[in-house]
């Protein structure tokens, strides 16, 4: 039997093995691909050093964090809890960079301070955040980072563009002067400058951001020794999608950072923080066909599977398309998105939620679209690819009181093991009074 696609070398038999051991629906992750992606980003050309931070929001499972850390990645956390979760997975605070919308109060503030004293780097994202954290940073001799709102951005959809005027992440350039003055008055050193254009961004905009950000550092940040270009390295989930050419982007950044050195005599270290690129294609949702229906002669074929928007909300949220693989009960690969048979069969894959948007077949306008595939039988597997990032970590998993599904690792040593148990119904209701 052949592997499913060009990214992952997993054989259909692995999915059957996972099903037999742990049931469906479940997420299945390909460790070898995660490791390969870590190596690829660490090999990115660079001028004076490169740090790669894994954007753990993409997938925060402890085992995934441990795999990427073992293979040389640092951590980008988006909330205090993410930072704490990384520490709970055994990652040192000094490896964590925190970019968040708040400076928490009360006990959480104490926890943040404790982590900062242990080396966590705090990335100031607004003037207000700077006002709240500057006193503590100065008293403890802690340097800060600043996230700049670049004014231009890019993402796979409008809601994933974090850099234009429709989103409020980072210190906008209209606030920059006030923030710098405040920092100066308080004796704060900004040793890192950060920009993130959006998730799964356009490689060309990623490139133009390099110039923009280096210009800002040159003009305003004399203490900066590290430039972070953020995440947003585009990955291709579906055949024909454009992905970021990381060698090209690395070479471009290298050349611009070297030119910066020529002008300023300062050797900047480069950081990037990809999430999607590391895990997206390493994850599969393994579901089983429960039912087959049609909506008449002028209607559609529907395949009802036992996991929908509550395990992959990306189609519902963004109109994202994911590759489908049809695997028969005996383990034959009946169709792969990367080599579609011309059987004339089209269908719409839907989940179990009482929601007509609970479909894996939507376009960017949220229209239902039929997709070509082999016709499955009841009980066959429908495997949804490209769900390693922003699925397990970002779904309304208890909608319709479905349980949070288990996570399984297809380890690089060939074993298939559970890395998160399925939630139980009792756990779902345990905090209700
Ligand atoms: C600040 C920041 N860094 C990195 C990322 C990761 O983006 P991607 O998964 O597209 O690489 C995100 C995604 O939202 C982000 O907000």
C-alpha cells in the first residue's frame, strides 16, 4: 500500500492500527514529519544566528511540545496559560516568548513575574501593557521585546490577517513614539522587536515585512539584538496550494540582515515562530462513515462521519479545505486527494452536529461544495488531512455534548500510542453545579 501523500509517509495500515487500538474519531499525528519540519526550519539560511519558536497555539499537546523542543525549537506562547503549559511539559521558562493581549492581575500577575524572573521574554503589545509591566521589568533588570503593528499583513483569510488596520495586535506606529518615550523614561531596554503578519501568510508579504521591520529597528531600537519575523510561513494542505519557500525567505532575510550590519555595525539574530508549518500536515482526523444520504436528483450525496466541526472547525470558521482520504475497512486506500480517481462520484462530508455548517466541504463564502472522492461504504474510514494545527487546540469540542476526542502519535519508531485520552461525559459535566 502506498503512503497517503507527498508530505507524510504514513501508510493506510497505520490508520487501521490506530482505529483498532483507540477507536474513532481520533487525531493521529505523524512524528517523523514533525521532526522533518523542525529540521527544515532550523536549516533556514540566516546571517548571525537563528532561533525558531514553535507557535504552540497551533497544537499544545504536551507530547508535541516535547518533540519540537527535543529537536531544537523554542516556544512562542500566546497566553500565560500556554506559557505555564509549556513549563508543565518540562520546558524551561527561558525558552519561552510570551505574546499576549494582557498583563494579568492578581495571582496570575505573580505567576507571570515569576516566569519572567526565570527568563521568560515578555513581548509588549500595547502602550497599556508597557505601562503595566515597565516598573517590574526595570526593578528586576529584565529587558523586554516589543511587537510592532506593521500596518500591512496577510493570512489565509481576512480573519487570519493580523497585520492590517482591521486587527489590533502590537503597538501601532501611531503609538510607537509614545511607547518609546515611556520606555526611555522608565529605563527599559527593548532587545527584541517582533512582527507577525498573520497565520499562513503570503510569502511575498512576509518578505516585504522583513524590510519594514528592519527599517523600524534601524530608526527606533538602538538596543535591539534580535529581530523576530513572527510566524505565518504558509503550508500547503491541499494539492496545488502555494507554500512558503523557506530557503528563499531565509536567504532574503540573511541578505537584508547583513545589509543592516553594514549600515549599523549591529549583528541581529533572527527569530521566526511558525506553528502551521511545523504541525499542519502532520495531523489527521480519523473518522468513520456512519451514514450515507442524498438530497434527491438535483441534490447531493452526503457522507455522515463521526467527527465534524467539533474536531476540525477550520472549514466552518475560515472556509478552509482539507484533503480527504478514503480507506476501506480492510485497509485499502480507495482515494487520496493527491491522486483522485475519476469515478464520477462527488459527495459532501458532514459531521454529527445539529448545524448545517457542520461540513468539511465549504468554500471561503461558506457555500457547501461537493468534492470528488471514491465512494465509501458504511464503516470505511474518512481521514481528513492537514489537521495537525489549529484543530485539536481550536475547536468547539463539546458542542452537541460530543466529547473531546483522543490524540494518537504515530511515532517515528513505528509504534502507535495514545498521547491524550478521550474526554469522558463525566469530565464534561464535572464542574457544573
Ligand atoms: C504572534 C503569532 N506568532 C505565530 C503564529 C503562528 O502562525 P502560523 O501558524 O501561521 O505559523 C501566530 C498565529 O496566529 C501568531 O499570532
